[in-house]
C-alpha cells in the first residue's frame, strides 16, 4: 500500500493567495489497471500561470475546480507498468500536478531522450519555459542582429532563456531583475550585456543608461511599472511579446500608464500562451535540449524539498523570492 | 498680383489648442520660376494627426516648425504652369498645407484621374483616410467572414470606410460614435450592423448588447475609455489596429485600465501610420476610388468655408464636432 501525498486547491484567493488555499491530502494509490503506467514524480514545476488557475475570473485557461490536485508539469520515472510501451526505469515528463505519483494510460507521457540533460531541465530551459522563451523571441519579437532586446524577470526560467537566445541572435540584451544578486547573475553567468535592478528605483533612467539607442524588442513577464518604464524607452517599430504580468496577478488590474506610446512608436504587441502553439514545440525543444546538453544554454534552479513545501514555494515565486527555475523535489 | 492667404502655426498649445496658436498671413505670391506649377487649392483636409505636429513632444513625425504654414493635404487645379507635364485645368492633390495656393516643381503633385469621383473625396474615402482604413483593416485586423469588427469614431473619415470595408468582407460591424445622430447615420447610411453612442454611458454593457459573441477585430481612433470598454469585450486572438487616440491628444496621457486583458485574450495590437506603408497605396487607392465612383463606398463631409475658418474647424474636429470628413473649401 502506497500513500500518494498531494496538494489540493481548496479555496480561491481573495487578492494574494495564502497557505490556507491549499490542503495536503494523503490518499492511497489504487491498483494499476490493465494498460496503465505508474510514475514516481521526481520533480514538480512551479510556474506563474498556476496563479491564474486558482481564480475563477476569465483567463486564457479555465479555472481549476476546487478540491482537485493543483495542475502542474512533472518529471519522474516509471516504476510499474501494465502498458507494453512503457517499462520501469523509463524517464518521463507529464502533467501529473502537485503530487508524488501519477497514473497514466501512457497517452500524456513524453519520454526524456537525452541523457546529457538533467531531468529537472525538462521542466525549465528544455521544457515549457524554454519553449515559451523561444516562441516569444523568435515568433513575436523576431529580432535582427544588432537590435536591442529587453526582458523582465531576466533571472527566471523563461527570462534567462530569452536573453541567451537573443545574444545568440546577435542582439544587445538588457535584463530587468529584482536585486543586485540576480542582476549580477544575469550578466556574469548568462552573458547579458546589462541588467537593471527594478528595486533600485528610477527604472526609466536606468534603462536609458544601458540602452541609450532604445529598445527594439521586449519580452514581458512582469507588467505594471516595469512595462511602463520599458515603453518609455521603446524605439519606433519595436515589438513586445506579452508573456506574463505577474505584478498584477494578486490584486486589482494595474493600468498601463501611457498606451499612446504604442501608437507614436508604431509598436506591435502580442499576448500569447505557448500551449496554443504546439506546432513549434518539436523544433524549439530540439534546439533547447541540444543547447542545454552542450552547456551553451545555462540556467539556475531554486529547489524546495518535499510535496508539503510546494504551497509556500509557490507563494514565494509570486513574490520573486525564487532565483531561476522554481522546482519541488519529491524524492 | 495675387494674395495667398495662409494659416501659420505661431505657438505651441499647452493642453488644448486655441485660436491663438494660429495666425492668418496674407503674403503675395511670387512669380513662377522655370519648371514650376501654380495650383489653386479648392479644398484643404483637416485631420487629427495635425494635432501631433503642433506639439514638440516626441511622436511619429517631427514637430512642425513655428511660423510656417500648417501641414495638410489639398486638392485643387493647376492655374499656371511653366512645366511641360502640367497644364492649366489639371486636377491635382498635394500637401500644400493650410493655404489658398501652392507652388510646386511637379514632383509632389498627384493627378486626379477618375472624373466620376468628386474632387473632395480624394482627401477622404479615396485618399489618405481611406488608405488608413484599408491598411488597418486588411493588414492588421485581417478579418475573416463571420467575425465581429468594431471601429471607434465610426462616422469619421477613417471609421466610416473601415466599417464599410469590413461589411464587404462579410463581418458583423459595430460602430462607436458620439451621439444619436452619428449613430443613426452609421447604421442607416453606411450599413453598419449596430452603433453605440459613447456619450450615452456604460459603453461596456452597450457593446456587449450589440456584440454578444465578443469582438474579434477593433480599429481604434479614440483611445481612453472607449478602448477600455472595447477591451473588456474582446475575444481570444482578437486584433487591434491602433490608428489614433484622439481622446488623449490634448492633455496628460490617458492610461489603459486593464492591459492584462491583452495577455489573457492573446491579443495582437499594432500601432501604425499609413505614410510608412507606401507599398499598399496604389492597390488601396485603386480599390477605394473605384468603390467611391460606383457609389458602393459612402461618406459624409463637414465643410468649413474659407481659409480663415480652418483653425476653428480644426479645434472642432478635435472635439468631435465634425460629422464625417472635415474639409475647408477655399474657393
């Protein structure tokens, strides 16, 4: 008899989410049926989009029903199989959510092929966050060599990939991150040309100082004051890939201060969610996995230990307390 | 000896422009030089973009220098020529600005070919405003038959064309205009499916009532509260052609209240100015001129009389006092 500890969403946040919105349950695993696969999850991915699912306001995805296991991507290993295609020891990624085990009929499992790539990277640079970066940069910003590209939440799972891909495309790359330590990492470890600390005040002038010729492409993960400051530094015909607006996820809508700049600079702004662009995933994942395998693409992880730590780690992610990709290790 | 009355910009507005920003001058026309053409301007076009040129803040065009003739498109007739290609009686359009005559070396004159089209239409539906509508609708919104398209300033020179072209593309078309009279015109004369009066209050609900399935494409001429209300009614994957934001031209920037909707609905928003897309002009002008000639494309004009009336007519345009294309007749 195996206990499968899991985190349920039990109430919807009013404003900022709290630990009380979650509940740790510990049901027994059922017996495997014919054609089923049992996976032990090694890592759970925590991502900002999960905040949207907690609320029942209209968003790009339906709200998660109450009293169900929180949604989320996982990586792990098959430990029992009654399915001919899957054997114990197979490494897989899936969307099993915030729990220690998952049972599947095999249809929603993806095999992890490249042994050079750490399993956890399939939840980050070589997974959904990486593809998100790839899509927004290549399909929306589409930067030309010599252009200046900015990205907010630059030390995060998505932002770090955006900047490194933009550097490889021949761009000048400006990061925006919270705090000196994250900024130093973005420049020294990830190779950005500069990084400005949005907590240091006067982001507008700071951006102008490091991007005196203006910004041609911007990848937005934060919104609010950060986006306002970037907009004051945009060049004509610049492009904004609108990926996230984490600064406003917990409260009232944060206005955009000067939308007329979108007109005067003839900006193209595009909101997107990467799960609607499945056609690019194979191409993007191949490029990203190869780049992680060769060490060209670097990343950092913040790892919480144990399923019981997931709610607090998620609340920290929403406040920017993580540094790089936020994971929960389950083994 | 001929006097060429003209309107100069003599000071920059602080907030709302006033009559004092303009000065009526009355210089003599010089003798025509070899290779020159003298044009009598019959109509002057007044357009919202001129407000931007009056200020010296950064915009998509450089500010107009003080003590020079206000910029503007004109139509008229050659009355004297020392250029082999041009003869008295030739009907032309040009950018002579706010004055009764213009002298040219011929390089910036465009011949008006289609005798079925009234001269003034070359400043409206068959001119820059028409091409503006054509570009934003076809190249940015790119509507599919059956989609719902909204347009603000729907009775204006641009908006009226947007809606009629969208109808011809098989769309349900919603206008937004100021006042019952303009709304009635948009529906009855231009054939829109519905029009909501932004002055009647609760634009959000009014839009929902006439577009219960949501808005797929929006052509924005106004900004501010109008854009906010449209954004609350957008469908996923909708497109916004950002052409003008006249509601904010005279004062402080008007914020966009809920920019996160651009993300949650995966909206593509694009600011544009039609003079940067000269490649589409021949194709667009041909389609528009033909449609005006056959009566398929309808429009309305508000005509002020005499160059001295131009400043007041322009101030009225900024307040929405015109009804359809605002012109000044100079003959």
